[in-house]
């Protein structure tokens, strides 16, 4: 998963398991504003 911050920093998350948007981990990330493209709020889709 790639995230572009408001400061224009590019953050790339990698994982040994597939990203499940319905998982607790995904909810924890979404709670602090980190969502993958196509899920949740924000303008992340434009950065994909």
C-alpha cells in the first residue's frame, strides 16, 4: 500500500500477507486516516 502525506512524503507499506480491507488492521489504519486507494475517505485514489 502506498500513501502520499500532506507534506508530499511517499510512504510504502509492505506485508507478508494480503491486505484485507475488512480486517482489524485495516480499521486501525483507517482510524488514523490511512486508507488504500478505492477504500474509505480522502483523495488517495489520485495517488494510485
